């Protein structure tokens, strides 16, 4: 497990702006959680060669949508786009999740994804 590599992957996937933005709200208590995810999630699973980052992102979107974890879902929509997942592929993932997780889940997932798309488009216009 490599926390330093995990921190690097986290920044590459989620984007420097997101990671730096979160850092402004991190206190010593929450830093425990950041350290945990960078070591065990990003630095253990995301570094493995068995799946490409794009595939990992697609799986995250499906699982997080079915679990209705909307904050994390929105974070990972951004990550998925950064990893090369297209809006069209995200729509297909959410339709698949809707069949197995339920239409209300798919409806909320589409709304959450659209919020991220709009935010990222606005950010790119400001850049």
C-alpha cells in the first residue's frame, strides 16, 4: 500500500482543483479519513494493473448510484470524465443501474450527473 502513490492517483482522477478545494476544509480529525482513503482505496486498489482507470470509474458510477451515495457519485462523475468516460457512456451506465437498482435511483443519478456536467462546463468557460 502506497499512500503517496494513492494521493497522486486521487489528484489525477478527481482533479487538482477538487483535491485542493477539499484541503481547505480538512482539519486533523478529517485528515484521518483522507489518509485512510489515499492509502487503502487509491494506493491499494486504484494502483492495481487488473483494470484501467476508465473501467474503475465506470464501476464506481454504477455502484455509487445504486447505493444512492450522491455526494460521492458526483465526485466520481468528475473523475470518470477525467478518466475518459463520455457522457454517453455515463448515460448507459445509469440506464443499466436503473434496470437493476430501480428507476428512482436512475432518475436521481441522471440529475446528479447533469449537475456535475453543468459545473464543469461553467468552470471551463471561466478558465
